[in-house]
C-alpha cells in the first residue's frame, strides 16, 4: 500500500511539473499574404455588360458554332497580340483589325486575341490580370477590372474576343465577354481544365501538348463534351460543387511542339483520324505560331500559306487558323524603367507586324474565293 501511494505521489508530482510543447502550426506556413478578391457577382455588377454587348457575344458564339459544325463555309481567323500589356496599343490594334474584319467578313470570321493570362514554364510575367503594372506587385483585383473593361471596349468595336483561360477561377469574372477560348499546351492534360471547359458557354480549342502529342487534345475534348462535376465557386464567391452538361463546341489546335511542326497534310489527316476514332467532331485550328513556326514569328505567313493550300484543295476539317500579331514586329524584354518600353511591341512571344498581318489576312480571303463565292 505504501508503495502504491509513493508511486501515485511521484506520478502526480511529475504530471504537475510537465510543460506541454508549443502547438505546431501546420497550415499556411508558407503563405506570405492573402488578399480577398471582389466576388464575381460584385465585379460584374460594377462593370456590367450592356444588352448590345451580350447580344453580340451570343451572335459571335453562334457563328463560331456553325463553322465548327460545318454549317458555315467561312474560316475562323484568330489573330492579335501574344498578350495585352499596353491598353492604348491594344485599342489601336483592335481598331485596325475591325476595319479589315468588316471588309473580309464574307469569307473570314476574324476574332481578336485578347490574352490576359500567360503560362510560364519556370518564371516570368504572368499576364495583365496577375500583374497589371508589370512590376511584380500582383494587383489582381485591379487586373481583373482592367481586363473586364478592355474586353468591353473590344466588344463595343464589334470585334469578337478570344483568349486562353489559365486559372479556373478567371472565367467567373470575364466569361460573359468571351466569344472563344483556348486551353493551352501546358494545361491540356489537366483534369481541372477539361472539367472547366465542359461548363464554358463558348466554343473551346484544345492545343496539343508542348511535345506535340495530339492524343491529349483529343482526350481533353472527350472529357469536355461530357457531363462533369467538380469543385468551383459561385458568382458570390463561395465554394461549390459544379455540375455541367458538357461542351459540344470543341476544336483541336495543332501548334507544333518540341518534336517539330505539325501543320502539314499528314499531321492534319492523323488528327482527323484520331478525332473520328474517339467519336468527336474533327474540327481543327492550325496555330501558325509556336512550334509550327519554330518560334520565328516571320515564318507564320509561310505556315498559313501551306494550310490554305490544304483548305483550297478541299480539306473540310480545318475550320480555323491562329496568328500572333502586333502593331510592330518581334518582342522585347520588360525594362526596369517601364517608360523605356517600345510602343506596339510584344513583351511575351514575338509577333508579326501589322502590315504583314493585314497582307496575310487579305491573301487568306483571296484564297477562299474558290470555296466561297
């Protein structure tokens, strides 16, 4: 009995003297800051689309749908800056493109590239939405507002809009302003992006992988055309379980890759066969830039010429082409002093200049004369 009491007193003494270790923090250990964004419904209410803009977007989407499904013989031509970084230059480009687009509209449906998000293999400027001031401050709320405002200006000109959707949250803020969207080569294998595309209200193009693999684009379309349920956010910004009906308006984008270009006739035939074997619509877009031009923007017209020879020879599966173009040719690095930026020159991929772009558009229109009288 004494032994038991002694043991109990010893245990009590030890437990009273015990000081617990501090509780370890196991969440957000590497988060430096977290800034709440305006909810999508708040931003869209702040910068609403007019009835005229909404009608225009709906009409443009329907025209794209008809081309993808072979009901309209025109060719979709997506063209514009690799990325928008200077709003003044972007407006000037849009105005120039609108003039030509109206003139050539009987054979071409021209869409302007209005790209605000840039995928990065390692590091670099992530686009106007992420870093609108080009200085690493990442003022995303400002970037979202600028993007929405600029899209409205382009729509007011009567230009259909096209962009790449990189972050799955972005569409909630700008989707009502988009006529066509792309899923890029770095994200085409992402289940998140395939699911997102299944719920988008506009036609979507899926690029082949950076290595040039076309199978991943076909698989992405199979997934995107089906009903999907996934995690998303509501217009009020709350987490939600989203269920979609599937997107019937999907395209394969051949953009070349590390293994070389893939715009030639044999590549097109292979992509068509893979689409048909997977029971998806064999609607193709040829990206004249990236791997297909060996990243040399001056080679884009040569790629386009080859593609148009296929079209005029009777290929009915090439429904679209894409080019990267700006007011001036080439590209530039972002200088420390932003006042040293050269006006009208890309800060991401190199682009074709406006004169060469207009020439390419007019030559494409002329080439379609044999198909569209």
